[in-house]
């Protein structure tokens, strides 16, 4: 078609002619430039050399830095990545720009030290003439590097500085304590003798359980004849603890017992987060919700030790109606009229949890909808740096001090998502169930509860029964006089202790009935100081092991204690790492209304312990969901952390006051009495004598053999076999 069209052929010829003229003009221009360069080559080369010498003398090898910057910018422009680069280095990150410039100045100063930085580098560090000037210039460059690091990474620099100052403070404190010790005892030997009560407590901690029977073939250990270096170190530490904390004249004395001071716990540094990051995350939340068509606004930002809670106020979902109108000129105009306005549903925000986690780049995200007592939705986002909650800092708050003044069993649990301290009264719980996976913080929570009770209660006020099937978690408390029996590590003894506790509950109710008192508080008011009834706190570190040993009996006793023991001052704190339905049964859950769940592996475990999901999204290391009796939703907390050193100091403080008149439970005698009572209360089976004759006539018998010969059912034959086996054990023991 183009060949048959003369107009198009003319246009093509004109375009070819114009392109040829442009190429010819370009060629002429190149030839003229080359001629001028050839004609004035000497002058231009000398001018370029002079300019190069001046630039090199001004910047030196710092031209490499300028060349790198120019090449980077040129590459970004060539690849069309300048907008992405500018978006990454936006104006809100000005401190990184400034830090990069400071780093460049520091590099230029280092080059100037070796006469490679030009006049610009010499202006940075001055003109060093001797060694002192060079040293001052090096210190100036080092200061620039430090300032650059602070500008580029301000948060990491702040945390490093805080840790360094804490380390320096601890070192200075230890040095002062050592100097005071040397001044007070200049002539004491390397290992000083300690008091006899404290020595007994240490011997129990070094050997294990003082009252336990030796296993066959176990070698006897003597601590007095040849003390080991570890034992000598324990003695020295115990003496220092008692000298520093126990001999103070300002200690509170209750019933002849000295209560430990709060200084025995370590202080924790308070770390405050900047508002810039939280404001940026709040803006990201609003933008992410708006991108999905949800109108919402962040109205609260509550900064906690582990997570930050953003309070979201739902906006309005509006519907518009189009109205067409014709004006005077005949044009049609469309007007939007608001037909309805309703609040955004909570489900629309909660369904976007995964999308919000993606927008915030968070590992996990929990939504509390709504926050109890407030008309907002709480979005809990993990902090980039988690802060440990110290036990001393939580105890010193007004929340715990008010509760401690009203109750002897006040305990502090941790801090909430907004940084507020959460304390609880064990007498009002009245029992606590703790669950969570391994390493999530259950044992630390138990230690926190025990330490809170030890700080404000003497052995005449609170007594402990501790059951630790794992043998390594609670045995560090063996030296405290609050124990009604040394820490129980055997499952059979644990069952006997539960049976004794059930009998003790009945005896206490009989005492209350005689005195006409309704509870333990009313009973103790009418009794003298030496005859008051102490609180009994049962602590079980692993319930699953006891349930495997005897699930029916353990469940029955625990439920009976949980139902009846509140009024007479017996309280249960039970922990397990396996929150399954065969361990945390329905009866146990019904009788333990106060529960704490640490991080678990699945939603099934979370529903088992809390009857709701959420525990599977916890971060671990003390991050918990606390569900008190009066609440319908769990509250997220960061549990208090108590170190092993703090526990050791507290145990040594109480162990140095150990008294012989503190009675024990005597579990072995109790189990013998229970077996005798069982024999007297249960009538003898009529077929038992016939079973004894069959046992004498035949060397080996079984339950099925008794079933066939005596013509009885299998359950009855199995009970007869158990009774025969118990009789054989008793005869063997007597022989």
C-alpha cells in the first residue's frame, strides 16, 4: 500500500534526507573538535594537569570515596533504581545519613594521618607535628567513629552502654564489699568457721536430703573431715550473705525470726523505648487496615517489657447513594448522599491478624478484641528487644505493697502489656494451675511465688510442702525452715504427703468447729502467738509424673483439697509441662479457676488449659497468659525473673536461722499409720483364707488360677492377689 501511495513515498524520502543531514553535521562537529584538540593539545594538557594537581592536593586519596559515591549514584540512575534507593533512605532515617557522613570524615582523617588525605583531611585532624599531636588526632578519629556508630545504630548502642554501666556498677559494688570485709576482719583465715545452724543447712544442700535413707551401696559423705573446695566456697558465700544482710539492726523480727531485707534481691535497670518506632508501627497498622478497606485509628500505645499493645478504635463503614440531578443549563450532575453509617465490625479486624503480622514483619501477633473495660481492640506486637522484669522492681511498686499490707499470701507475677505490675493474692485464687512447654518459664514462676512468700512470712506463718519429681528444680530450697518436710522427690512419698494433707485438712476443720471460727483468719485471732495455725502451700512442679503413678487417687485428693481447703489455709500451686486431657482433667480444671499458661505448641493445649486459643502465639521466656478467677479473658504478662544467685542468698539467709523446734511431717510414720488404718477399716474377704491355702499348696499362683479354683470373677481374684503380695512383702520385711 505504501508503494502505491505517492504521498507516503515523498515523506520517506524527506525523512531519509533529514537523517543524512544530521549524521553529516555530527561528523563535521567531531572533526572540528579533533582539530581544535590537536591544535591546542599542549595548552589543554597543562591546564588539565594543573587542575588535577589542585584537586589531588585538596582531596588526596579521598577522591576514591567521591568516585565510589558518584559511581553508585550513576549506577542507580542507569538501572532506574534511584527511586527505590530514595524510598529506602527516607527522611525519617536522617540519623543514618548523618552517621554515614561521619564515617566518611573518619576515613578521610585516617588517610590524612599517612599524608594521603590532602588539605581536606588535614583540616579534619589538624596539622600533627609531634607524637602528642598524632595521638590527639587518633583520639579525634576514634571519637568520630563512635559518633558514627551511635547515629547508625542508636538502639543497639544504648543497650550496649546500659549493659556496660551495669557491669561496671556490679564490679565496683563487689570491690567495695570486699574492702569492707577485709577491714572488718583483717586477720581472719582463708576459710572462716561459720555458725552451727548455718553449717547444718549447708550440709543438707551439699549432701542432698538430710533425712533420707541411704541407698544400698551408697558411700557415706563426711563434710567435716575433708571439706571440698566447692563446700568451702559455699561456706564463704553463706558467711558473706549473713554478715551483709542478716546482722543489720534494721531488720523486721516476727516471732523471733528475722525477715530478709529487700536489698537481698538484685536491682534491674529500667529501659525506656523511644516513641519514633512505635509511631511508625502505628502508622503501618493504620495503612495496612486501610488497604483492606477497614477504617480504624490507633488511639493508644502501651509499651510493655516484651510486647507493645496498640489500641485500635474502629471507624465507620459508610454507604452512599448516587443521586442524579439536572441543573438549569441541562447538564446532569451526580451527587453522593450518605445513606447509612455503622461501626466497623470487630471480626473484620481480627480476621486480618496474619496480614498485619506481614505488614509489621512480626514473628507472631495477638489480637485482644475487645480490651476488657475499654472500647478499643488491642493488637500486641513483639518488641525488637525484650526486657527482663526483675523481682525487686516489681515488689517495690505500690500495687504489690498495698496487696502485701492486706494479705500474707500476696505474690507478684509480672508486668502487663502496658508496663503495669500485676500482683495477686494466693488466698483469693485460692489455687493456681500452671502449664507450658519445656523452657517456657514455669519453674521461674514457681521460684518467684516461693521467694515472694519467703520475703514477708516466717515459718510460723507459712509452711511449704514441695514435690519435685524432676529432683533438680526445687531441691535448692531444702535449707529453709519453712519446709514441713524436705523436698519430696519420690512418687510414693508424694502420694503419702497428699494423703496426709487430706487428713490435716479434716483435723483443721475439727479445730475450727471447736473454736466456732469460720476460717483460718478468725481462728488465729483467738489464739496466742505460739499456737496459731500456719498456712500450708503445696507446690507440685510436675503433675504429669504423679498422674502416671496413680491418676485416680491423685485426681481425687487434689479435687477434694481444692474444694474444701480454702477456709483452713491450705493452697495448691500445681505445674505441668504436658497440658493434655489425661493430666489436666475436667475435674482438676473445674477446681482450679486461676490458671497461668506459658507458651504451648498447639491450639489444643491452649484450649485445654485456658479454654481459649492464644497461648500458642506466646514468645516464651516468661511470656504468659494469666487468667484470674474474676476475669473472663486471660491477660498477657511478662513474668518476673529471679536468678539463681538471688535464690541462693535468700536460702542462706533463712538457713542461718534454722531452728530445731520446727516440726516436720514424718511421712514414713504417717504412711505406716495409714496402712494400719486401711487394714482396720476394710473387712477381710471371705475367700482370702482359701487363697492362702492355695498359695501354700502351689508354688506359683495367678489371678486367673484363683478365678478358676474359687469360681469368682477376675476383679475379685486380682484383689486377692494384691492382698497376698502385700502380706508377702510385710513378712519379708519383718524377716
